[in-house]
């Protein structure tokens, strides 16, 4: 069912884009400093989005409860981020500006993001670097002492700040240090090992959450004046991805069932440079940072099926296909473009390694030009990781890489204030759909998560707290009892199945279906097949899953079962969204819609919207709402990186 959008008010300011955020901040209601301590904010997730939000809001004086799955906030998935974070500082003086970062991001997202949000992101990017530096984040420096920048895909300037190949870790330690100060001061009540399983609404407004204590199995109720979901992305619906194993859709999906619309669920980023799948035993994939494409050159042999040892293939018989096809951007084309190009070469028989399912990423030229020590200084930890996993030395022979699921641009729909369709429920970081359109540029996720947490939510949450007449709530209210009962009932149901197949077995099968039909290339027929298979698998799961152990204990089998049950529901909306979007854009590639050269072909007349799905109950189809996207500054055009 499709309805024209009566309820998706983006609340984007109008007028000059340069002053929109300033004017919006001025127009918003404020909470005066003395009153801030009267408000209690619940923040789920302690990655870069949640950690930065918790630290900032507590510093401002709010009372904060922070919840996360891991045993420590600093073990959130953000810690895995490798390559860097973008900002428009223009330190290298190579032509960057806020406008260029804005332009690159709108174009990189294939014109499927809101201009107002993206412009704000570019504006705020510079504050993030200042904030992180003040916290002591050790960004790499060049010889003159300025922070160094490198290039990432989709940009012709160098704007990526980095801390070797561990930028996420260093940024997270910065946010964690800021959080720790507030924990010590008693402003943040930090609750690790809590899994949020429901949002509680009172009078239609989000006023709390229900969590399972993952150590004792107890159910806990948390009440507050606003709820912030900072729970990351759902790439693990594909089973194999570069995401942390604990990354999931549960928090978002449960919020969705309570009325938060899910936007663009089919927008998935498949990253071109990952270590290829090596067999059925694998439970996770490993990214080789995009930063490597600053110096590494991607190629395959010119001759299909060439099985010579890689170093025996002469220069003249190598096809540097990215440089050939996209001379202007070369190896630094955006991820969606690079991934599709790898797939095209491998499908055509030019791939290398087992099954011809990989391409080379070669540093020989960089090593010859700059010396091994220089290359080691820049990428040493990534090379080390590659060697540990593959037992091949990338200083001596090219890495082998292949695309893998990495990031999800879709997420809960939010307006310009980061508020979902449930009043009082805000969504930050990868969990929302806001700024990247149909394809995220490298090094922009950290920028968005920290922008949301440090610089956007501290303003926009005030509008809710000061503008709505919030009455006190208590965890003994009926709404909390009802939500807790429904969570308990779901856990009991999982434990009661007592079937014969493991949770992982179902998850793996779901992942294969998603990869085969909803992965790098999608077709009408494939998506219809996927929808059928997902439904069948969901039914099989509820009849035959075996969840070991019980509730009143630390039980990873139970945790995983809950998450896979949600993935099995969510996957269907994912596939339906992909089916509905009968165009190609960014990472969403419908084979039916491509240019003669095999590039994604958008259909702006019919699909220039953000799709927002509304849950209508287990037995009904979700309803599709459309938020029209308008481009006043960056002209809609066929993306080209040639
Ligand atoms: C290998 C890898 C490398 C990357 N490198 C880069 C890079 O160099 N630059 C870049 O910009 N981006 C990079 N990204 C993307 C980036 O790391 C993520 O998009 C970003 O860190 C997400 O941050 P987040 O705060 O939104 O979520 P996360 O860091 O995923 O944090 C989610 C938090 O939510 C909690 N949580 C989840 N569900 C629940 C629940 N139900 N109950 C309680 N808590 C819950 C978790 O415990 C965690 O604390 C990379 C991604 C990967 C996979």
C-alpha cells in the first residue's frame, strides 16, 4: 500500500542553506541551565553517536542513563573504524570547503539525501576535529605539525583526518574519556550489559525502555523524558559482514513496531576492499580500509582465467580497471562504483584466487616510490592484520580483496531534529537514515555519528523537553508493565520452541538469501524470491529453532535468537523496499535500471523520495510513506566519476 506523505514533516528550515542551522538553533526553545538537571535522558548505545551524546548532554547538566550491550562503552562497534573521519578544514589548501564537502556528499549519496541535513553535517565537521583534538585524540600530523589528511573515495581533495588505521578506536576513547568524567560526577548512570528490547510510550511519547540484564536475565525498566537510540547499523542481516558480531537491528526494529517509521531499509553499502570469504565456516568478514586505495592500485589480469603467480604477470598484462574506467577518480571512486566494477570483472571471468572471487590491491608501485618504511608507517597495522588472516605478506605480493557488506544507509526515519515519528524518540548515528542517501562516502560515518552526538542533539532535544508539557512518569505505570510483559512473552516463546536447528544455522541461511537476492545486484524476480524465502525461513525458525539454556543466566544463544528473530522480520521489509524502488541509485543496483556502461540509472521522476515504512501489525503489510526530496543547490544529474 502506498500513501502520499501527510505525516513526514522533515522540519527542515528554508531559505539560505548556509544559515539554516543557525536560524533553526535560534528558533528552537531552550532549557535554561538550572532546569536541565530536572530532565532525564535515556541513551541506548555507547558508540561514537551514543558516547558523544551522553558526554555532551551530561556536561550540559542533564541526568543521563546510558545503556549498552558490551561490558564497557568503549567496546562498541565504533572501535573497529579504521580509516578516518572527514572534515572541511582544508588544511592541505587543495580546494576544499564546506560547500565542496556538502556537494560531494549529496552527489556521493546519488541524490537521495536531504540537502539541509547534509549541509549541516559539512558545517559541523570542523567542530568535531577541534573537539576531538582537545580531548587528546592523536590525529596523524605532517612534518609542519598540522594535522595530516588523506583521500577517501568520491572526493578529489584530501579531507580525511586519521589516527593510523585505528581512527574509530581513538575517537571512541576520546568520547569515552568525556563520558567517564560524567560517570564519576554522577551525571551519567552507566549500565553496560543491558539489551534494550522495547520502547515504552506514555500518551504517545517515548518515555522509557525495557532492557534485559544480560548477566542475570532480569528485566529492567528505565523511565525518562527522552529516549535516544544510538544503536548502530543492521548489516549483519546478511550474516557475513564487516560489522561487529553484536551489531543488530533489534533496538530499531522494536522501536519500529512501536511506531517509528523505517526509512530506506534496502540502502546497504557493500565495501569494495574486504578480505574475501574463505569458506562456510566463517562467521565474520574483515575490512581493509579504504585509505589503502590512496596508494594501492586495483587490478585483475587482462586475460580471463590467468592462473600465473601474481608477481609473474607483467605490467602490460594487468588491467587497472578503475583507472581505465574512471580516469578522474581512479582507485578512489566511491564504494558502490568500485564494488560493482569488481563484481563485473569477476563475473566476466577475470577474478583471481579461489573461485575467481577476488581482485588485487597492489602496493608494489608505492613501495618502490616511497619505500617500505613509509608504507609501513601509514598502513602497518592494516598490513599486519591482512597477513595474520591470510598468511600472505602484502609487502611482497598484492592483497586479494572482494566486496562485502559494511554499512547501512537506511535506518529509522528522523526529521531535521533527529526525532523519529514517535515523539521523544531520537535516533543518532548509523541507526538513523539521515545524511548519506543511497551511498555513504568513506570516512563520513564517524563524522555523522559525532556530529549527531556532539553538535546536533544537544540543541534539538531542547525543543522536545521545553516544548512539550511532559508529565512525570514512573516505571510502575501500566505502559511499562505492558511492554515488559510483551518482552517476556517473546523470550519465553523463543525458549519454548526447543527445535533442532541452531540460531546460527538460520542466520546463515538468511544471510545467503540476502546476499544472493538483495546484495550487489537486485532484480524483480530475485527480490520476489527473497520475500518468499524469508517468510518460509521465519516460519521454520519459530518451529524448529533450538535455543540453549534459560533466561536467568548469561545466555548468548538466547541473545542471538532474539536478534535473528528480528532480522527475519526486518529482512522482509528490506526486500520489499528494494522491490518497490524500481530504479538504481548508489548501493541499490537494480539490474533492470542501468546505463549502457553499466552504471546505476536513477529515475528521478518516480523515485526522488525517502521511503519510510510504517509497521501495521504482524499480519498486515507495512505501509509505504514518501518524503519527497528537493534539490535546490546541487543539480540532479547522472553521477559521473570519469
Ligand atoms: C570495519 C569497519 C571500519 C570502519 N571504518 C570507518 C572509518 O574509517 N570511517 C568512518 O567514517 N566509518 C567507518 N566505519 C563505519 C563506522 O564505524 C560506523 O558507522 C559507526 O562507528 C557507527 O557508530 P554508532 O555510534 O552509530 O554505532 P555503534 O558503534 O555500532 O554502536 C552501537 C551501540 O549500540 C549498542 N546497542 C545496539 N543494540 C542495542 C540494544 N538493543 N540494547 C542496548 N545497546 C545496544 C551497542 O552496544 C553499541 O554500544 C567502519 C565500519 C566498519 C565495520
